[in-house]
């Protein structure tokens, strides 16, 4: 049996980061699957949410947990349901992205050039150049456009598929998230480094259900003026679509 996408994603990042720096976010209902597939993962690095609340609350908890471990950390956020075909190129882009955000209040989203007018993907529009090659200010985000618009996006050469991978300093991401969620409760002590793991987990159990069901793309990326696009070429497919799964699978002579 082949390795799952979760295992492949974990292995991909073990080649880039120390394994103790890799956190996995999931829901309580799936935590046992994660433990089965990643037996090497420490329980302290498994962020198991009590309820479903989309990606913005998930990233909020991850950011707080990272800062509690390392106040000056940089952060890479990635979904696990994707295929990456050139691991070396991917690692190079991640390292370059970490270098770009180090010491700067910026977010870098990794985008790949579309190979077809796919209406099931998100798109990032390239804006002005930055001071770094292949990194541009983001002009706009579009989530799952109609096929006609997806075709226009592809033909314009200004739009890239949104891989869902983005990079930022954890401190800056916390600032953006805190401005959205701080009114939900007054227990801001979670955001202060050196909070114990027990206090962190107790906070999540008591407060996570109060967070709104909202995506990180809508809550932060689409609203911030400090988001940049890194033009990447590591070969990518989102396995949330049937076409993406087909692209990622090995083919016989008949395709």
C-alpha cells in the first residue's frame, strides 16, 4: 500500500525542518488516524481540535502553539491533501520563502502556473515586482471561479493556482489573527510565550467552539496588503478534485 498524503507531506517537511518543529492540525474525530499514520509524531505536536471551525481558527491555535515554543519562529502552513512532484524544487521555494519573511511583516503564498482552466482551484493574481526575483505583490485572490473566468485567468498569464501553502513570521501572523479574534474572549494569555501545554489545551477546550467558522484565506490573506506571491514550479495537484487525483496517480499505457 502506498503512503498516504499525510505521510508524504510529513516526510516532505522532515527533509526541510527538524521533526520537533512540525505540528499536525486535525479534529478529535481523526486524531487516531493521524497517530496510526504518523506514529513518530509526538502527542505534543498533534493539535486535535474539539470541533470543526475551518482553517483560520486552526492556524490561530497553531500560531499560538508555535510562539509558546519559540517566540521568534517563522511559520509554514500547508494542507496535506496535495501532490508535489518535484520535492527538491519545493524545498528550495520553502527555504526562499522563509528567508523572505524573516524580519519582515510579510506573508508569502506559493503559486504555480495553471496547466488547465480548472474551476475547482483558487487563483492568485500577480501584481507588482518585489525586490526579490519571482516574488510579487498579490493583486487579488479568486476562489473557484466559473470555467469561463478560469480560462481567462489562464490566458492572461497573470494568475497562478493557489497551492494553499503560505509562509510568515509567527509573530506577524498572530498580530493579524489577534485583530480578528481577540474580541471573542479576554484570555489573551495564550498568546504570551512560555504558556504551559496544559494551559494551552485547556484554553482550546474552553474557547475553540466560540471561534467563527472562517477560512484563513478569507480572514487574512484576502484582506491583508502585505501578501506576496512566490512563483513556483515544483509540479502540483490539489487532491480535492478528481482531476487532481488522476494527475497524481501513475498511469498505464492507456492512461
